[in-house]
């Protein structure tokens, strides 16, 4: 049925329109029965349904329906598998139809600025391109079932400390290069039905009041078509919100804010047309769901079938960080599992994404079900940092008597959660001590990690293998079992760097601010962009991940040696499985600016492909790059810009393992603005196309006439006729270099011009 939403809006009273701009209760929008507008339900998300039938809350405290808990974003991002996360989205979309939920509140795509952010487990990556591609694939999956998503938290919600009021102080450049692209890519590739604005302020203005954010960037620049809702309770000034482009307030304010909208329209402070536009955007989405829901009358939430999908997804996400060959385990070995996570895995994080899981399989249960020869010793508790000397001693004795000790370690729930940040990056002391003690008596020690964000691993060089399972959802135990015993070949790669120490992280000095403001002073140097550029050694680099087989990535071929503002280059590399078992490799494409442009990261991810290969098999993978892949956000231009020149394309299976490169050249028609005044330097004029020729001419003349010029003429030669330090040519070059930094106002002081010349330069 084609609906005329504009007409519907015109039939609403002012009060009804204002009313539709806020929720009825915690999870429902409002109805206007006389016009056939129904209330619809929304629900958290993102990695499964937290549909609350009874007592509602936004912190995951009260119960919700029994549902399936899929791997959290920290894990799914490590899969680098857009097909897998799209399928996960389809499954969740179907569950929504079965449960009559119109929107699932996710994905959460905020950038992992610091390993300490309490909610990192729910976020994808420190890299915006990866986060954007994963988010777009998830959204396309959910929305293919005609259910909406709510990409969140827009924007700059990169910490939990004072998240509801703190101001993220961030440059326009870092905004566009680091904190926006995940949203931008998702908007452009998947048009999420809704966007959830964040609680925090941005450079002093609340996200919910922020026209630059919600209209200028989101709608005008990126072409967003859906509606914007608040995070729960994120409203500040409601009429200003409507002006800024904020459509729906959740969960509502008992009518208080609706009245403010009505008053503002009546007294002329708010243009009613803006309110109409908000209501129209909102109703478009409501009916997009309602008008299609009937088609899904047969949708079933099959918890058992979806559990199996959760197990498979967890298997795609795991990252093998270290392995000296001990993994996969062989079934005839005597194995001891140590650590309570073996029996009770930590599989999800705390807060609004908390799922009432239908069934949780542990690695221990899975091993027992398969008749594996595994003994279990608790060693330490899963939920606190507490040393039980007896358990500790038992664990060491058991490790000594076994062929292999597998320690299931990680972070207790209380160590990381929505609502507060971590204060350090350490695992519980008892776990670090036990791992070190076990490794001292058992060379075949394997550590399995359950955590939502990087941890310090002082024992990393002393153990035989480390397997990162993250918060892998309710199927994580079974997936761990299959990986440990080689039924699944691990294929995840890190979506974030594991620094050696917290102090190495670029945000360390500025995170989390004083509670009122947090300065993003590291600017665009987030994650590997910083570690790489500064050459800071890390424990495990962004993109790192091992396999039970080996791969070669080589032979980079490009469809063209040069690129311009409008073109595209296809970059191909060969990938070969050089080992003995089938496996999947993640090919990553990074780009570096070779033109000496200031303040650019050493390299940035601009493409990736995950590919399955049989032993000995070779395939060619293709990735595309365009001008945007080479560009940075130029604040003067207010746009993306890449200087003409050389760029290096680099492919590998980790940011620190590049095995194929190719240099390309780039030409641009974009010209940077140049406003000339007395402080403009000779160098700036020499490098700008509008002024370069004129400045070069003036410089030549000035050199000849100035005292420097005489010095150049008189400079001695090195005697053999060749140039050398101190010869005329070198002196001339040195002078030129010095001149580049000279403001044009100073030319007079050095006898290189008069005020006529300065005026002439200023008018170039
Ligand atoms: C969270 C959101 C969540 C909402 C509803 C807020 O506290 O930040 O991510 O969707 O609550 O539960």
C-alpha cells in the first residue's frame, strides 16, 4: 500500500505532531489511533534481542525474553567477514519479525580510542574503515528482513566516564578521518533506518542539539534519509533538537518536552515546517515496518537453530595470537583445562546489550560431549580477582602431570561494562600469577582469552599458544573446543592493537579527561596509525592473526599506474595456501602518502578481503581504491584532499606484515585555498599553483640582488669542479631552504623587496 505520509502529517494537530516526537514508554513509540498510526516497539541489540516484556531499563538489569546471544562486536570485527556478519544480521532481523520488533538498537560503531573504554566490547574497531564495512554489512543483513537498525552512538562517545555530559573536544579533521567514517560508510552503503545520537557534547554542544552533526554532516553531506533518535535520556533542549535534526526522543519525558515543542512553535521560536519534516521522517520508518510486517507472519524465532549459527559465527571470529605448533591439540594427549571460564565462559558484556541467553555451551562441556581426554581444575574464579591457594596448587600439579595445560583466562564481568571505564589494562593478578606459574612447569601451556578489550599479557613470551576468543556469544565454548582440536581453522585477525603497556596508547595522557571535557589531543593518530608512525613496539599489531596453515600474499598488480580525482584503480594480489590444511586468510590493503604531507599516519587500511583456500590453492583477490582512499580531511578546504604525487599501496596479512607493494601516482584538480597576508611564507607561495611561478621569479631576482645573493656568488667551489658543502650551488640551495620559512613581510628587512613588492605578492 503506497501511503501518503505528507498528507498524514498535514492531518495531525500540532500537539499530536509534538507527541510523536517522543516515546510512549521505554520501548514503544506513540500511536495516533484516529489516523491509524500504530505504536511500534524497538529493542536492544545489537548482538541479539533484549526485548523486555516486563520491567524496563536501559542498563541490562531487568530480565528480557530468552534470546540468542551472538558474538559481540569486538569479536565479529575480528572476523573481517562481511558475509558472516550480514548473515548474523539476517538472523537477528528474522528474530525481530518473529517478536514484532520494528528496530533493533545497533550496531554500535564508536571508535576504540583507548583500550580502557568500558564499552569497547560492543564496538568494532580502532579503524574506521573496518568498523564501517562491518556495520554496513550487519545493517544490510537486518534490514533485508524489513526491520530497522539504529546505528549508534552518533558521535564521539568513546568513553563511559561522564558519558552523559562530558564534551569531546575534537578537531574537524579527526572527526572526518577517524570518528565519522564508520557512520558515513554505513549511511552510504546501507541507509540505516534510524541513527541514535550520543549522550555527550561535541566541542561544547550536546549531540542532541547539534545541527552540524545531525543535519549538515549526516543529511546534507552524506545523504541520510531515515530518522534520528536520542540515546535513552540524551535530550537537552527539545526545540533546539528539532531545529538540529533530532526526530525522536527516547524514552520520552512524560509529555514535558512535547509541550516545549508546542510552545516554541506557537511563540514563533520553532518553524513548524521543521517539526513536520521530523514527523514525516519518523512516520516513513514506522510504516516501512508496519506495512511489511504481515509478510513475516510465519517468522519463527528458532532458538536452537540460531544457537548453531551463533556457534559458527564465534568460530569465524577467534584470533590465534601465538602458536609454536602446540595447537591444534591432538586427541591422544592428556589435557588439563584450568580456570573457571572453561566451565563458565564469559561470552557477553554488561549493560544494555545484555542478553538472556537461551543456552550457553562451555568448552569443558563440549570436550566432555565429544569424549576428549580432558581434566578440569578451577584454579581461579571467573568473577573476581581472588587467590585460593589450594586451587592454585592443584592447578600447578595438574599442569605438571598433563601433556598440555589450557588456561581459560580473561576479564571478570565487573572489570569492563557499559557505564564505567577500566582504570588499568591488566587481567586479575591471580590469573597473571597462575599463567606464569603454570608456564614455568609446563612448556605446553595454551592461554584462551575471554575479554572485550586488550589486556596486558606479561606472560606472552612464556606460553606456547594464545587464542583470543573475545566475548564470543553463547556458542563460544563449542567454537573454542572446535578450534583447539582443529575442527575449525582459526581465521580472525585483530581489529585493534594490543599495546605492550597501557602507557603506550596514544590517548593515554588525555583519557578520560576531567569529567567536563576530554581532549582528543592525539587527533588522527589513533591505534595503529600512532604505533606504526611512531614505531612503538606492540604486543600484537592491528590485523594480526595466525592460522593452522600458512599463506603467501604477493604479486601486486594494478589496473592503472595513475589515479585522478574521479578514477578508480583495481588492486590485485595473489594469495596462496602454502600449508597443509584448508584455511581462510584476511588480505589487508593499506595506503601511504609518500609526499611528505605533514601529520599523516604511516599507513591506513583502505581495503580487505577474506578468502578460503584449500592446501596448495592460489587465488587472486581484487580490491578497489579511489581518490578518497588517498585523501585526508583538509580543514581549510572543508573537504577531502590528496596532494598530487606518489602513494604506496601495501598488502599483507597484518599491519606489521606487508608482503606486496606498488607505487602509484596521483593527480588532482583540487586547489587548496590560499589567503595571502604578511605572515604567508615564501615557501607557501612557492608550493601553491596560483603563486608558484611568480614567487620563483621574484626569488631569483631577490637572490641576485641580496647580500645572500652575493654570498652565493662568492661561495668557494670544492676545487675539483664538483659541487660540495660550501660551494655556490649548495649555498644557493641552503638559502632557498631558509627563504621558504620567511614571511613575506620580512623580505623588506633583508633588502629583498619594498612595500610595492609585498603589496604585489599579497594580491597574487
Ligand atoms: C545505551 C544505548 C541503548 C539504550 C537503550 C543506553 O544507555 O547507551 O546503547 O540502546 O540505553 O537500552
